[in-house]
């Protein structure tokens, strides 16, 4: 901008210098060619106006040319000595020359104005193109920023799920991350887990902008046969609906539903559909095709996390449960007994423990074979699970020996439970070699005494009562310590 200003100032200064030069030249002619009555002043001043304008608008070259013409005419006027003709001829000549030069100037000016106007229009078009390009860059930048944020959320979810070992926590992370990533007006987000090897119960989780997040496991059961859910399950692929009211696939089936925009993606593990995640809105066009692809990626992560949780749960169950009977193993059982003993002593709560042994199991196993022996152990474990409470602990203590821990249970309650177990086992029919056989169990029961602070001593007390039941003829219940005194 500074160079343009310098050039403009130089042009103006040069033009005004030309005007001053013409004025000085005119005055010089007046001094060189004086006449009586100052007759020469009239043509001088008549020509001065076009000369000055010529110098101002056309430049010094054109003004000098006019001045030379003026000088010649003035000289002829001086020689002629005829004042009227001398005045008229310079005036007419000045008018003619002035007209010629003004005509040329106007033509040049029109061309320059046209070129200048064209240049301005081109600049305007260039500015419009520049604004459009800037808007496209801004939109692309915003789109890239949104994409980076979304895939960052996907990355954060992957890292969070890698440290999650419970189905409920996986469900919560999925619904919270996806709902925050795809936040739309009137949006409702639902995650369904069907009965499968990963999710044994039907789970439903819903999140909406107005109500906040609601996690309901095993309480709210959304219909898997609902039209959109059924389509996703049947096709095992992502469903994208821009406007359900105008979608030919669901125009008749979706009547009466307050759903316009929808995206639903399945959670597929191999050939099994574990569930689906759906996002819906009452506004048409609330979601884009890109949202469907990204939701599918989220669901793939969720599928891997749910399979990992299921595998982790199976691993833990294998570590703490017996593979044949499904009961707790001795090591884990003793840890739980230790915890319950400390809790009972601290809060002064009753606690009883039973040791149970299958009578004559070795001879029975030798007679009918190990397969039938395994069937006996499964039958006894089934009786134990069906007889005790859910808060009670049942374990296969070793071989054909079982143990049951009864928290918050006094002598009378333990006696009743032990008798029910003994009777139910005796009533069981065990098919063996195309005949029905029966088995019996002996049970030893003990109650926690404040003087007992060792878990091994507590379990050994029940074990001693079991040996007493065996010695007294088997198929009976015996109580350790003061329990025997009562019996």
C-alpha cells in the first residue's frame, strides 16, 4: 500500500508542475510579445484553460504540444497586427485542439473505466471464490475436528473397556460414551443384550437428553421383536434411517411411532447376535451415514469387551468352582468361611457349619463304575443347592465329602436343614445298571463358639461330629460340643 501511495502522490505533483509550467510559459509570451491595449492577453488566457486542463489530465507532453501551437499562432498574430483576427484564430485553434484532445481523453477514460470496472468485478468474483474456499476449509476443519473427537472417544472407550471385568460396567461405559459422542436433540439411546453365551439375561439401558441415564438390568425388557430391532437381528447389519416416515421399508410398520431418525447396529460375535445398540430421534435427518459407520465400530468394541468379561467370569468360576458339581472348591470355601467367622464374632451373630459325607461311596463306585459315581455326586450337590438358602455357601470339600456354611443360623435352624438334606438324599433314585439305587449321607454339624478363633478348628469340630455320625451307623446327623448334649 505504501508504494501505491507514493506513485499517486508523484503523479499529482507532476501534473500540477505541468500546470505551473504552462502558466509560466504564457506569462513569458506576454512579456516577449507585448501589444498595445494588451490585445494578446485575450488569446493567452483563452488558451490557458485548455492547456491547464490538458496538463492536469493528459500529462505534460500534451500540454507542451498545445503550448507550442499557441506560440506559433501568437507569433503570427504579432506579425499580422490585426487584433480581431488574431484573437479569433487562436481561440478557434485552441477549441479545436482542446476538443481533439478531450475526445481522445474521454475515449481513453472510458476504456480505462471499463477495464477498471472489469477488474473490480473480477476482484469481487475472486473475493466470493475466496470466501467460498474459506467456508469450505472451515467446514472441513470442523468436520475433521468432530471426527478426531469421535475417534478419540472410540480410543478412550477401548482403553476403559480393557480394564472392565463386569457386564454392568461394560454396559454403562458403552451407553455413556456413545450417547455423549452422538448427542442430538430429543435423542434416545438404547442397548439391548439378548440371551446368549455372553449375556444370560435380557438387559435394557436407555439414555435420553431430558431424563438422563437409566441403567436397568433384568428389570425393563424391551421387545426384541420390535420392527427395527427385528430387522437388525434378522439382517445382522447396521440399520440407517434418515426419515422413518418416508422409508419404504417401514412406512406401514412404523406408523404411530414417534421415531423419525434412527441408527441401529448389532453386537455380533461370530454367527451369534449378542444384542444391538440403537439411537433414535423424533427429528428427521438427526443422524448421518457416517454416524452409522462409527456406531458399528463402537458396537464391535462392545462385543469384544462383553466376550472378554464372559471369558474372565468363566475363568474365575473355573478357579473357584468344581468342574463336576459346580460347587465351590475347598480353597475358596475356606476363605469365605474365614470371612464369615470374623464377621460373626465381630457382630455376635450365630454361625453353623456342616460336613457331609456320602456313605459307602467307595464300594458303590467300585460296583457301578465311576460314571455312576459322578452321577451320585451331582445328585447330592443338586439336593444341597435346592435345600439351602442363596446366602449359604456350599462346597465340594474333597472326594465324596461336602460342606455347607449357614450364616446367621443357630443350632435349631442348622438341625432342621441337616435333617432335610439327609432325607432328600435318601429319597433320591440313582439309575445304575438298569436299576434304581439309593444312597445316604452322614452329617456333622457345629456352631461357632466365641472361644474358637481358628477357622481350621471350627471346620474340624464339624468333621469330628461327622466321624461320630459314621461311627453311630451312618445316615444320621450328629452335633459337635453342646449340640450333642442337647440331643
